[in-house]
C-alpha cells in the first residue's frame, strides 16, 4: 500500500513537493511574477473514503481539532478533509432537495375503500 500518500502524491513522486501545491514548470516565464499554483485532484483510498463517510454520517460539520485528528488518522492534510466535507455537504443537500422534490411530485394515494369491512357487513339482517 502507499502508506500515508494519496495516489496523486505517489504519482508526483514527492509528497513534500505536492504539499506546496506547485507542479513542475509553474514558473510564469521571464516576467518574474509569482509562480502559478496548480492543484491536482486528490484520489482517496477506500479506507480514507470509508473513514470520511463514517464521520460524515455522525457529524456533518467537523471542528478544527476533530478535522486535524481525522486528517492525521487517515493520512490526509487538514485542507483535504475540510474540502471533502464541504463537497460532501453539497452532495448531501442536493440529495435531500431531490428527495423532497420527488416526494412532492408523487400523487397522494387515496384508499379505494375508505371504510373497512366488518363481519357484520356481509350478514344481511
């Protein structure tokens, strides 16, 4: 297994280089201006995803100490956990909205026989 590195960091070959958010060839030419930041998409392992999802089921918003602890436990950066939770909350909200919309669009079913039959209904007097 890759240990604490995400797949993206492993592909880049250097976790410390990736942590800066800069990739090779990011200098902006001869103008001498600041280097352009290029972020690559983090690919989480199944274990990391399960850990994040499990915490999300219990806690939609994580505090900074909880976030740092979770990041350390899963071998992620604080920023990765923060962004994952932001994205997951948006996904969750959209799912809730879609569910509400679906429930509104369903026609309410009316019972075809509102009065339940009793044993006396079948017996003529």
